[in-house]
């Protein structure tokens, strides 16, 4: 269990190091995004079986509510993409389906190939 907690803490630290800078003129920062999505990491490294962790869904829900404007949504997308590239073992099929598993509709697919500038 200590090893699992250590891994989670390490992932959160990596998240913060990769995208810790605040968003330019955004309502939310990359640090807030990574903190909110930290509970999703273990799930995203798996095969997507079962339900998503409630803390993960709550994080997605709060970020989706906070990203009200086009620049906020584009910045959130960029932060998520940057953070995901800094964590090895992310299952992008699981990531793409995660908002739906949480009952949340976001205006873009979570994928390394998503063009964040095209999000409205």
C-alpha cells in the first residue's frame, strides 16, 4: 500500500512539474487541472473496466464547469495533453471514454492527437 501511495504522489508531482505554470488569462491554472485529475491516474493506466473513481469524476466535473470560455477550454485541453505525455502507461482509449463514464460531456476527445486550438 505504501508503494501505491508513493506512486500516486510521484505522479502528482510529475503532473505539477510538467504543467505547473498558470494559464495565461485563464480562469483555471494547469496546477488546478492536474490536482483535480490526479485521482484519475491509476484508472487511466488500466483497461477502463469498471466504473471510474468518484473523485476522478468529481474532478472532471469541476474542471468542465470552470472552463466556461473558449480560451479556458483550449488551455485546459493543452494542460491535459501536456500532463498526459509526462506520465507513462496512459491508456488513451480509457482516457477518451472517461468523461462519458462519469456522465460528463466535454467538447473534445482526450487524445494526444487532439488539436486544442480547434476547440470552441
